[in-house]
C-alpha cells in the first residue's frame, strides 16, 4: 500500500476522507444586485473573504431575491440534513456584525446542528420557490 507524505497509507487517507463530516456551507449571492455598487456602504469583497476564512463558501449568480440584497444562504451539513434541516436564506446582510453572526453559526454547525442566533431571525427571508403563488 503506498504511503502519503504524512506516512499514512492511501487507504487510511480515503477512510478519513469518507469519515470526515461534510461541513455546513454558505452560498453568497454576487450578481446583479448583491455584491454590487447598488448596495452601498458594504465592502462586498471583505464580506465574502471574512466568511470564506471561517467556513466553506460558494459564490453564486443571482438567487432571484434582489429586493433582499445582500443574500446569503446557509446550507446544512450532512448531519444537519439528517436531522431534517433545510437551507436558511438570509437577506439584507449589509452589516459586518450580521456577517460575523452568520460565520459563527455556520462554524458551530449551522442549521440542524447549532441553534440559530435570535438576531438572525431579523434577516431570515423566504426563498422564491417557497413563496405562495399570488
């Protein structure tokens, strides 16, 4: 069995990779409104970098909720999904303190694993596909 640079066999490394929990992930909308000069007073690059420094982040094209720019979606980890958690959509995330609250919650496990801080209830929005038809 070939060894990795750390001295473990490749089978050991594969087992660890399979056994490693899938973390909570964050999706940051950065398209027509979110992440653009249309939302003033926000350092969008710094917000994305701050989140990325703490949790896995994916940058998305428009999530179709422009009226709530900047939009961030916290996706549950595998453990959170197993507990029945769904993605949590957050809008108007234009304050560095809100970014910190989101990062701390995601780092703690996010939906289905860690309780959502009450302050994030102020930012929670309904995603477009779950809105009732008009």
